[in-house]
C-alpha cells in the first residue's frame, strides 16, 4: 500500500503541468512594445511642443509684411533657409564651433524685387556671414554685446551687396555655440 501511494504521488507530480516556456519571451515582447510606444509618444510630444522649426509653404524663403514707421524695424524678413555651421577662432587652445540659422530684416519699396535680389545673392550673403562669424571667438558670440557687434558688422557689409532695399536687422535663431 505504501508503494501504491508512492506511485500515485509520482503520477501526481508528473501530472502537474509544466510552466509554459513562452511566458518570459512574452514579457520581453510586451516590454519592448511599451518602450517603442514610449519613444513614439516622446517624439510626437517633442515635435508638437519643442520643435522650433517653422513650417513654410513651397517657398523655402519667406517674406512677411509688417506695418512699421521706424527705419530700424524691418518691414520684411528673409530666411536664409540653410543653417550656418563652422569652426570659430580658437580661444586658449580650445576649439569651438557655431551652428545657427539666420534671417534678415529689411525695408524696401518693392518687396518682390528685393526678395528676388536676396535669393539671387544668397551665396554672396553667406560668404559675408561666414567671413565674419568664423573670425569670432565663442566668448564673443556668447555675450549679448558680442552678438550685437557681429550683427552690426554683418549688416554693414550686406549694405554693399543689395541695391533694391536695405538690410537693417540680422536675426540668429536655433543657435548653438560649443
């Protein structure tokens, strides 16, 4: 009888269903799906709330009308579209670089002519901007007075390039100096 009980116990042990081996792989798949969904949600939130790039129509350069009477306030703006990226002058043996997007503020009597001139002379304007920015140190551009001095220098040089209007403001946006 003791032998019969032992055999029944062995049968009971054998009858116990094994734990499914797929449980751990299912948990890993669920965790991966949750991580992927979290990444997608993070990207959507970033795109909606933190991405500062402007959405423009088919034209990559935009012109906006603004009512103004002061000559230092720009009636129109022109976006240089492509970013500026370059090495700054070394300071104490430390290399730095700048990455920025730049727009011009300008006044003109004929916006269509000036927009065409700005578009046609983009290479000249970019060359002027690069020649000025790449001579600056990071410490120059990290201060407001240094940035304002660079903007004034750019405006003064651009006055010699354009004939259909006058660039009177330079706007740095999405700027990184490292």
